[in-house]
């Protein structure tokens, strides 16, 4: 389920996408609506449960390491919060308002508290991550961004974060994962009957539409419903303006999928609550909807992809293409550009297969580039056109007066094989992982309840 995703404005999206790989995961394992109800009940019996919201009083100098929270005696400073917040801000291209930063600070603090609890619990079970292993993982992350560890640390510092903050994330992720493997995973069982039943349901669903969904779930009750809905609207506006859905899901979502950027995986409409199913069926890939009222709160739904169960996806076809391009020199008038584009279009109509592309291109002053590419990696507008074409046909000309005009000629196509059902082993592994994650949420909830947390 977990998967690892040029240093520039894209740095933050990558560093937070790396969270899902197990190197830079936000350590908090958020709660499902069901576990939230359990927590609410437990909160009335214990004064030690983590509060629903944390208020930071006053502005502080980020260079002064004052305590923001004490977690079982261990200090989380304002510097820790600000350096972790810097990663989230970078993930959204730096376009985060002051108001949004204040909301993010609260969630970052909650995540740091959970991360501290996880490291403490692992240490109590004699599980510690050696410094050499942290150095190795940090160097690997730096190498992914084409930096040496020292230069990567300097870059992080220039962005308001630090190598220490990322190393802490790594430590929390590794320690918690090892703790679960020792304390939880050995006691999780999946029967052969359960696996067989799941396999049979997959076969029965063959050909039905599936959706790859991302979700941000925000819990609400009658007293704060309007406030939560307004917050959801602000989050959705930030995402539509270019913010990273995965980064916002990690910081805000209260569902169990928060740690993996809100990724629900592949689901069918029948597996979703009716309001979410209706929204998913109306969305186009890459679109977001919400806030959608569901029992216990609100959801934002992001359609990552869609497909048919156990059916080959035409977008996985590998296309052999020739790109024919005419570039317009600077200063080309609109009239001249239009004349050349029209001549290009007429030449394409007379094209007689891929073998005549070079001769045609020479006649209109065009260049030719050959390439093999998977259909899904093309712009959506071109995908549908190319997938409906026969070998030897070309797309209509496309481009602009400044960029020139281009056309793609289809010279070959390798269709994907029919999809097959996952193996029994992979189904069992997925079911075991799901159950481990559920028990992990309960484990973390209990750690919160038993913790002594003091806020400044």
C-alpha cells in the first residue's frame, strides 16, 4: 500500500510524497469515524486524552527553543513545530496564507505528539533506531534529490526546516513500524476462507467500474458542524489553487488513510457511503468534490484514477509515435503562422502511412521525432484521439502561434494484456496489512489516553 514518490517548487510535494514510502511518513495514524467514537467515550473517563484542539498562545522567535508541549516529560519546542511546518508549506509551493499556517501549526503539533509517543513506546520495548541507520536513510533521501547529505541539510535550513526534523520523521516511522511487527503483526490472522471469499467477489465484479479515491475526512458534531464545513471549503480552495492533496490529507484528515496521503486505494461505488459514491461517479480524473456531508462529519473526495475490475485498461497501451513539428521563428505574424498551419494540415490529410512521414515533413519544413510512450502519459485530450486511431493515421494539428504546431502519427500499438485477479498471497497480505493498521490505530489511541501531556 505504501509507495515511495528537481528540487524547486516541487520539492515539498516529493518530500511529503516520500512519507508514504516509509522514509518520511507523518507518524500520526489518524482515526476512523468508528475509532473516534470510541475515543470520545474514553475521553470522558480520562483527563489524559489528547484534546480535540490545541491553542498556541502568542508568537515566538523560531530561534528560541522554548517548550510548546511536554509529552511524558519530553519537550516539543516551537522550533520543532516551525521546522516541520516549513516542509508542509514547501509542499504547497509556499502559497499558504497566514491563517492557513496557524491551522497547520495545530495539526503539526498533534502529529509531533503522536510521533513522540510512538518513539517512546518503541524505546520502552527496547526498540531503537541506530544513528548509523538514520544517517543511511537520510543520505538516501538526499541522493533522491541529487544532494549530498551536507548540502541537503543546508538546503533544508535555507527553507526554514532542518535535517534534524527529517531525521526525526525517519526515526518515528522506522521505530513504529518495528514495534508493530513485534507487538501486533504476530497476532493478526487471516483465514483461507476469508481470502477465498475475497477472491470470488473480485471475480464476480469483473468488468465493473472501480475508482482510485483520495479522501480527507473531518469529523464534526452538531455544535461545530458549520465551522468544520467552512474549514473543509478552505482546504478545498487551497488544493484547487495548486496545493498538494496528499500533503493536506496528511495534516488534516482524521481517517486511517491520513498517513498515506488520504489514499483509499481502488474501491467500487458499492463500497463507499452513498454520498461519496455519487460524487465519485460524477468526477473526472484529477477533480475534487466536497465538502460532502456523511455520518460523523465531512469528506473531500479526489478522483485519482478509474478503471474496470480485472479488465485491461486501454490507457496502458504502448504507442509508437512520430511527432511532426513546425516551429515558428520569433516575430512570425499571426497571418503567416495561420498560413503555415493550414498548409501543414493539408499535408497531413494526404499522409500515406508512417513510411511517408519524413517526406511530408521535408515538404512543409517540419522536423520528425520518434518515440514510444504509454497512452496514459499523454495529455487527456490526446489520449482519447490516439486510442481511437488506426495505425498510419495522424492527429489534427495542435499548438499555438508562439510554440508552433505539431501532430502525432500513430505507427504502432501494443495493447495491454487482460488484467488478472491478484494472487491469493497478495490478497492475504493486503488483508493482514489492513488489520495491522486497525490495531495500530487502537494502540496509538491508548498511548494518547495514558500520556501526560502539558501544553505551554
